[in-house]
């Protein structure tokens, strides 16, 4: 009989996973709230929805130890870096710094061990 082993999730992954869930859900809800005063185009509505759902999925599946979810999380943050190019420079700097920080958290040794354990 094979022995069942649970993988220990690093606290940084737990924190980041919940952060992605919260930002995805609350950010999307906030954008939807702004739709009463600002009429988005169909493509803006779709992108806001897709990015919100992607953040929630990345967070949920990072908590479940799915390696692909950390790549989705990085892609989500990279998309925000691209979007920030059209906003004030400070926003671009913050998103770039967060991207670097999230890459560090999601690809350091403890995270690699957590995501590779099956």
C-alpha cells in the first residue's frame, strides 16, 4: 500500500494565492461598479472579466498546488505591466516591481518543491 503524503504549502504561496483571489474578485466587482458611470466598450468588459477570472483561478489553483497556476499568475501580472504602459509612470514601476517579487515568490526553491510534489 502506497503511503499518502501531503505537501506543505509555503506561507508565501498561501498569502499570494489568497491575494490573487481577493484582487481578482474585488477588482472585477469594482470595475463593474464603475460601469454605472463609465460605459465600457464590449472589449473592455470582456478583458476586465477575463483578467478577473484568471486571477481567481490562479489563486485557487496555486492553493491546490497546480504548477500551471503560477504561470497564469505571472501572465496576469505581466498583462498588468503592459496595461500600465498607458498609465502614469508610477503605476508601471509598481507593477514591474510586483512582477519581479511574484516571480521570486513563485519560483524560489520552496515554491518549486511545493508545485512539483504530486
